[in-house]
C-alpha cells in the first residue's frame, strides 16, 4: 500500500497526513526553489539597470546595481570588491541555513 493509504489505515487525519507525509516529501523541492529564488533576488541586475538605472535617487538600486556603479562609474574597485564579497558571504550564509533547515534529512549515512 501507498503512504497515504497506510496513513489512513493507521487513523491519521488530513492535517497529520499533510505534515507527516506530504511536507517531508516536498522538502527537497522547496529547498531548491528557495535557493534559486534567493539567488535570483541577490543577482537581479539587468532589469533594474535597463528599466530605471537605479531609479530616482537610488530608489530601486539593488546591491548588484550599486556594486556596478561603484566599480565601473566611480572606479572604486576596492570598495566595489568588498560589496561583492559581502554579497557572496550573505548568499552563502543564507544557502547554508536553508540546507541545514530543509535538507538535513536528505543526507543519510548508510
């Protein structure tokens, strides 16, 4: 019998079935989606640069656009590099937290 059929035979209601069967099966997909969306949010450059160029007074300026402006427009390569490295560390930390919270059950020591 399948997982859901076994759960219904054991007397699990819909809420318990969702949290004990469905959600753990969806965790790998949720992890990948969260990682990709987070990386996209940090990486967004092209749309903002083309549409607004950082917007009026920097209203739509993201970290990527700001780093580009500092490095290319202002020729401040040291500060621009620090911004990019800090952005990398933030993304790495967020990815580590996501994997620790959602991916702990994915790795089994057999």
